[in-house]
C-alpha cells in the first residue's frame, strides 16, 4: 500500500487538477439536486473565490499525492478570519 502524502497547493502545477476536483464535486452534488449549476458553469468563479478567501484569511489549499494517483485537492482551510469578507473579489 502506498502512503498518502499531503502538501501545499502549487498554482503552477496543481491548477488544472484543482479545477477538475471542483467540477467533479459540483457535478456529484448536482446528481443530488438538479437545480444546482454544472461544475463547468461554476468552476472559474469558485476557484477565484477560494483563492481570494485563502489569501484574505491566512488560509491554504492542501493537495494529496501518491505515486498511484494524480494530485487531488483534499481540503482548503481558512484560519484567523475574524473580519467579514465580501462574497466577491
């Protein structure tokens, strides 16, 4: 069994995988609620907002890697965010 490794997101090498993960998650949720927009429709704004919130609140995006799989987003966290952040960049 290959051990899972977690590392910080790298914009240069992980951006396309991040987009793919967001699209896949949104499309899965859309199977539960068909009123939701498709992953392709929301991905650009969603990723922009996620990155903005991470920058604004000392957050980070974490990526899981293993030799057997492509990098995959596993989490993003926002810490130290006591201020109100607008919903738009």
